[in-house]
């Protein structure tokens, strides 16, 4: 039973447009959500996060939205740049277990 | 400040051979983790260590053992490698929420 799902394996957008990456979760005990970015042959790097007590967190071009009732979060990148082309992983943190559960990732391609 | 380092970067093993993947972090984090990533899949947790002296199984622990040698180092051992263990292995550490990952070890078992 996959507790964190990213239903779109890939997304292609034009440079300058908005990229929207989606993530769904099933476990209501998750209390913190994170997005990581991964380039080929490198380890994932932390991008942005959101606590379950908030519904939005913004950092420059990146905004994460959380809809707790729908158990859904999304990452918005505006404007998208070619350097944003990477795999994006959604992760959910269980407070007591102290470990994160990752989605399968979405490969974003930003075309010049 | 090197962050999280992993050795080796690449390794080819024959079925039945053993090896240890090394991981070290210099950020004074309490928690450390080992993941594997297979093509088209996310990161699956193998083992983790919430603090020095403790280790716990993750989602896919079979065929692996770990040692939290001290606060800095967390090693992953394959006692008898199998082709199903061909994967990219990532080590990570965590202070509060976000994890910091190493560059990965690409392991092939033939």
C-alpha cells in the first residue's frame, strides 16, 4: 500500500510557464511534507517543505500548497526555467516514526 | 564541510559476494538513513538510525545489515549479494525535518 503517490511520472512545460507537480497521501498521521529535487547521478536535495498546520509555503519561485482534507499537496514553480529540469520527489514525515515516506517521483522537463 | 559522503561510488559484485557501503556525515545530525532507488521508483527505506546506538528496519531490510559505528558513520552491509540488490544506494542524515543525501553508490550484482 503506497502511502505517498505521485500519479504523473513526467511533466513537460515551456520555459517561463508554470509547472505544477502533484502528490497525494493516505496516512493522516503525516505532519510534515517535503519536496526534493534530484539531478541525474546526484543525491536528492531538499527544495521546500510545509507543516500540516499551514496551507501554503513560498520560497522564491517555489510554492507548496497543502489541502489536508483532500490529503493532497502540490508544488508550483513560476516561472519555470530549463535548470529546473529534474526529478521531483514528494515526501511525508511521520512524527513518531521519525522517518519519511517518498513518492515515486515526477520527471520535469522545461523546454527553452 | 563535506555534508554526507559515501564510498564507493560504483561497485560490481558477483552473486554471493559481500561488501560494505560506507557513509559519513559531518553535520552532527542524530538520525541517519539508508535508501535504495530502483529505476522508475522512489526511495525505499532499508534501515535507519534515530540516534547513535540504535537501528531500526525500514521498508525493505531483507538481505542487509547496518552498523551505526558512531554519530558520524552509518554503514550498510550486504552479506550475500543477489541480482535483486542491483540498485543505487543513498545514505542520508537528518537534523529536524529535511534530509541531506549523499551522492549515491551504484551497485551492480551479476
